[in-house]
C-alpha cells in the first residue's frame, strides 16, 4: 500500500533527512587516503547518535542476506555498486567511494547516498560520478505531481543510457516513511507516461546506480552482501529522499 504523508509528517521527514545529509557530509569530509571504511562508519554513527536518531541499516536483515548488516553506512568502493560492508579496508588514491546512509528519528526514516573519488580522480571516474548526480537531478525534476512513476525512471534511464552507462539490474528506489522500504518500487529505467500517478504526499527514495562500461549485471561479493559489477567496471550511486508536494519535488535529505 502506498502511504501519503501530511505536510506535518513531511516536516518530520525533513528533520531526519537533515541528519542523514549531515552524516554523509561528515563521512565525506573525513574520507581520505589511508582512512578506513570503519572510520567513515564511526563518523556517520556519531552524527546520527548526537542527533538523537537511530541508524536503520545496522542489523537490517532482508531474507536474501546471509546475516544482519553490520554497519551504519554502506561503503562501496570501485567495482562495488551498493551494500558494501564497512571494513578495515583503507582508502587508496583514486578510489571511487559510494556511501549510503539511513536513519530514523521520531518514527520517520531518511535514506540518501553520495559518490566521490578519494585523492586524484581519473577523468572517467569524475564523469561517472557527475553523470550519476545528473541522473538523480533529472529523476527528482520529473517527480512532479500529476506525472507518473515511469517519468522518473525514464528521466534517469534515458539519460544514463544516452551517456553510455549501465544501470544496476534488479535495483532501484522505493517509497520511504515509517519504514525505510515502502511501496512503490521506483525503477531506474521505465517508459515515460506509465505507472502510478505521482500525488502530493508521496515520498520516494530516488537512487540511480550507474556502471561505467554500460553493463548492468552484478554478482554478490564473498561477504554475501556487497553487489559488485560482473565486469569489474566501476560504479556510482547517488540518492535522495524526495517528497512530492503541490509545489513540486522537495529534497528531504539536503543539508541546510
Ligand atoms: Mg540508500
Ligand atoms: Mg534507498
């Protein structure tokens, strides 16, 4: 069932959204050559705890996963697309890092992700990150009341394919509210004008996951959680939680 949120509830979701944005910004600011993924996890965990919020990825255990997720953030490096476990891996010059973070405050969830390069970036990685951010921007811009869900997927997918990038198979965005994953699914590739009508009060996590070489396929890493590109190509992930309002889409996970 799709739950529509009131303006008051959307304001509450902005508060948790800001906590998620702050946690991501702190992790990014801390990232550097020689810094471990566990260090980034600790930085994000502190921001969430200091805000009186709770992490939602920690101990999350979907039925396909071998064990509950052990981190506050997902930290996915290079050919890891999403669901990377924060480990003692130390970042190296030129690594492409995607950090995904979720939190809950006053009963409401926020979910967002960023990608960036540590140290000296290869131009291809810079382009991939920029295209992923642009795909997200276009997806958000299409999340207008009166549009359809397919307009969001078409905005993301058409752009990514035009640029020659792949889109992680079987994965996309989702509704979000009192739980992290609600209806509807938000595909990153779709036909414009199709699917559910977007109405004020609908809140969506929109999250393009682009793969550098145009491939879409993945495999599970040895840890059972991490999704890696099948070709070894690098990937980037960018996400915001977005409320559809009478005035258009409002990004809830922006830093203010
Ligand atoms: Mg996320
Ligand atoms: Mg999400």
